[in-house]
C-alpha cells in the first residue's frame, strides 16, 4: 500500500477532455451522418421503442450503420480515436500534475469513467502514453478477426458510481467481487475525500454527488471557446459540484491552480488522519491489555462523559445510553463512581428528580 497520500483524479471524456463526442469526430461522418444530432436522435428512438438503455442503443446503432460501409473492428475504432481532438493543455496535463503532486508529498492517479467508447479512447495519444491507471468505459467484445460482435461493457450515468468504489478500495478489475467487502477506514486505499471528479454534464451528476457527499471534490468544466456556463451554474446551484472552471488544462490555468490547491490540502489533511488512526490504534491496544471487556470499557467511557457533562441536555442523553445496560452489568467500582458524580456534578444533581434520571440511579443503588 502506498505510504504517501493518493489523490485519484477521475475524468469523464466527451466534453470534459475532448470538446465533442468521440463518435462525432470521424466515425459518424464515414457512415453517412453529416449531422451528429441525427444519429443521436435515431439511437434514442431505438432506446425508447425497445425500453433499452440509451448507451446500448447507440452501440447497436454504430454496428448497424457500419454494415457495408466500414469495418467495425477494434483497430478501426482505435484509428478513429487517434483523430479525437482534446482541450488545450491535455497533452501535458498529466505529467505536470504528477510532478507537482510528487514535489508536495502526494501520489496522483488518473482514471477515465466514461459512457464513451473504450476502443476509441485507446487510440488517443494520451492513452498510449500510459497516463491512466484504469479506463472504465463502454466497450465491445471482438471475435478472432477483431470484429465487434457484442457489447462487453455498457457504462451509463448510474452505474458509473460503481467504479468510484473500486478505486476507493483498490479493487480495479470489473469482475473482482471484493468490491463488496467491508474495508476498515484505515485500510481504504483512496478515501473519497481524496478523490477529484471532473465532468461536464448531467450524466456525471451521480458520481459528483457521491464524491461530494464523502468529502471529495467535484469540478464542473465547460468549453472555454463557447464559454457557456449554464450547466455548471445549474450543477453548482443544485450542490452537485464544489467548483467549476473552463476545460483549459494548460499550465497556469484556473483548473490547474484549483487541482494543485486540492493536492496541497490533501497532503496536510492526511497527516492529521494518520495521526488520528495511530492514536486510535494506541488506545485500542491499551484497552485490549487492561483486562476489561468491550462492554465494561464502553460503560467507563459513559461514566467519564457524565462526569464532565456541562449541560442538562447532554446529561439526559448520556443517562439514556447508560440505561440501556442492565443494573447488574455495572461493577461495584462503576456504581461508586456514578453515585459520586450524582453528588458532585450539579448537571446531574439538579435534575435528579426527573423520572428517567431518578429511575436509573435508583436501579444503580439497588
């Protein structure tokens, strides 16, 4: 397990790293669609008419439209991917972010979580350079001749979230069932608080919301040329994202500065987290060696809380927790401490005539 804090940066692809849908950058024109909107209209009609997932529908539509016009092979899809354009600065973004993180005591890992096509992403120069730890995207099963015969993976806006849990636990293989195992917090490889999710639209909202809810950082991006901020304003208003910036990945850009600040924060916060877990482990070891059982230790903790209570509301809450233990479970030493607190702490003594408080202490006294 990496000893330095890991920041996982997760990206959508279309309109996040690339200005347009990958299929619309060569493939659709080759199979006869001058206007990409017409292809999406037809594929959505297939989905609605057949109660079909929209991503399954466009994958089916790609295969159908290629018949007799284009070889639908992994190689050809990768060749189309090689022609996909990227936003400014993307080509050097990953090395710059990695270098900055390393200089500041942090490891960065980059992941794609996209409803787009894995085979096209594999054709991009950034993929060939090995910048991504893992790519999760829709993909095809290919026969021995390399021809697509069936969907292998269909990634839509709701099942995108499963991949965040895989990244969190370090269980990256899509067929590894350990993703469902419970991991203690200190054993989680990449806590959600150390994740950055960068996306552009409604299909990213479930991932953005999940990352936000666990203390991570969701960033909405928009095309810096069109400068249409409508979507990011809406996502900000609905608390889907914490930040937004132009999809400019160049050196010194707003987005780069923001990600650097998150890396800085992560380094400082993780030092405190590690100190916390060290202290928890020390306390657990001390408890384990003192001869007391778990329930006895928990009762001692409640006694300490009651003794230090400084308001009536908190006193009532602590006594309510104590009342869950049968009177016979309390040791003689614990009973003596409780009775002394009842006399010495005004926050207990002054409400001793309340039914719940009186009942608890009557039972303790026997």
